[in-house]
């Protein structure tokens, strides 16, 4: 798996349109001026409109499950545009994969 490195400036959305924001676990390694994203970062989602059976069940977090196999930043695997993940509700119900729509074009990894 290869692709461009994700950063805290990358645009990530849940499958229902909610916007994800990364709270970086590190700030020393920058790519295009923004901290590189790692599996250790906390991704929160706001603005998800998913409702199941009349009950709001919005995505609130993202857990990344397919980070880079080769690149580590401060000991944590780097996230790539091709990395896989799962959005979760506050009750930890899986809601579907996140979509990476905008990513920097300078740093590429495998």
C-alpha cells in the first residue's frame, strides 16, 4: 500500500458528510507545513447526520486500521491517503470507512 502522507491539514470526512479533525500525537515531523498524521492521532468527527431507526447515531471518531507498513513517525505508523479506517458512533458502533478527499502532494510513502 502506498500513497501520499496524511497531515493534520488533510480533509477527511465520514461516509455521511461529517468533517473529521485530527488532534496530532506529534508535532515534530511536518509535511508541507503541517504535522504528519499517525495511527496514534485522535480523529474526531462533527456534523455527521446519520440516524438509525429514528435515533441519531452520528459518527464521532475514526480508528485507522491500515496505516503505512514501512514509515513510522515517533514510533507510530504513518497514515497514507490509501490507509483504511472505520468511523464509530459514541456507542462505538462501526459506521463505515472515512473518505480522504484532500491531501498534500509532496510526501509519499509506502
